[in-house]
C-alpha cells in the first residue's frame, strides 16, 4: 500500500506531499486545484507516460529561454520501499530503493513494475468512460478471460499453432532441400571411384619414380663403358653385341685358363732345369694377356648384372605406363564442378 506521495514541479505542484491512510482515500477540492495533476504524476511514475514531459513540467521550472532548469519528480513511499521518478535537463531515470535505473524510450524497468504491482485496470483517468460499461461484449469477455487467466491458454494455443505452422514450413523446406541435395549428390557418385583410382595412381606413380631412379643409375653405369660413343636409349643393339663379345671372351678366357694351367706346369719344369736356357718372351706375353683378361672379368660380370637390371626396369616402366593410361581412361570426361571438358583428369576450360 502507498503511504505517501511527493510531487515536485509538476503542473500546479511545486513541492507537494500527500500522506495516505490505510483503506480508501479520497481527494476532494474545487476545479483547477491540482487533483488531476496528482493522478497524472502517479500515472507518469507507473507507466512512464507521457514521453513528452513538457505538458507536465511546471511553468516556474523553465528558464528565460524556455529550457528546463529545475528537476521534476514523483516520489512514492511504501511500507519498506521507496521509488522516485525524476527528470532533469540531463537525466531521465527511476530510483528504486537507491538503485538508479535509466528510463529508456517507452520501457518500464521490471523493478518498477514489481514495486507498484498495478495494471491498467487499477488506474482510470478523469475523462475515461465508466469501467467495462462502454466496452463491447468481446472486449468485456477478453477482460474477464484475463482475470481467470484464460488469456494465457489463448496465447499458448496461438503460439502452439504458430509454432506448428512454422515447423511444418521448415519440414517441407527441409524435405525439398533433402531431395535437391540427393539429386546433386548423384552427380558426385564418381568421387568414391575416383578416390580409389587416385590411390592406385599414387602407388603406380611411386613405383614409376623408383624404377625411373633405378633407370638413371643404370644409364650412368652403361655410360661408363661407352664414353666414346653416345648411348641411344632404348636401342640395345650395341649392348647385345657387347654381351655376345663378353660371352666369346668368357669362352676364350676359359680356354686360356686351361692353357695357362698347362703353361704354368711347363714353366715349373723349365725353372727346375737350370742346365738349359730358354726364351720365355712368347709365354710371358700370353701370361700377361691371360692376367689382363682375368682382371677385367669382375667388370664384365658387373656390366652383365647392370644390363639385366636395366632390362627389368624397362619392362616395369612399360607396365606402369600402361597402368597409368588405364587409370586416366577411368576418369570422367566432363568436369563435375564446372562442366568443362577434362583431359588426362585435368579440367580444361575453353577461352
């Protein structure tokens, strides 16, 4: 219950204080003595209306230039709490139990609503029509619905229906989007196969690089034996002839080894015989030739091994090239993203 009301600089009240008694209070007086101003002041505090306070501000609160110079305020005291609604030249605020709350636009702070606990039904202006009597039957029913809280049921049902329609629209939109995305997804069905092909391509490419490195090493080995003559890769006629020559040398070497064994036996016999002198120049030349052939044998064997590896690498490269060509044929001919033609798996846009 309101205990007192203090009004400053509002219409005819420069600084008025009213003390209220428990129960019903009545304001009695002649016209134009400030009774309605009291109700307007209280209404301004409760509802933050009117927004333009020029009609409420007392004449003596203006300066010579027509600007507000003094504070206008309404202070309401209750049993254990106090509220002040005030407006100065620079400030527009509520003060509830010492807490300052800014009055923003048409809003009324929640603390103010809780302080008054009043609705529009609790306040009626002087010129307002008699309560309920001037209202239509629909408005009267709406009012009584609010009293028994039927308006909450109406709002809940209305909100539920609104939510249902909203969810239905969202569901229909989602279903349309799902169909749209499924249709678009069909255009990307090749991606899984492409991923597998890419993995196979990577493996083939890795093996191709290894074989290519081995090929370079073998080419260097072959070049060591053909410094004077350019190697025409991959023509192996000279290598084939070289292998044939090596085989002939190997056969001759075998015969020379046999002959060398015989000569060594003969040499021993000649050395044991110190009584006779012989000319061994011919035999020495043969021994030197045999030793030279024996020394070159390791190089020949290494060359044979390199040539064998070279041929194996060439066969692997050909197999990888065939595998790469097969993988390229599996890729789509048209880019699924832009629709341009694709060549060897690469999008080629025409200018």
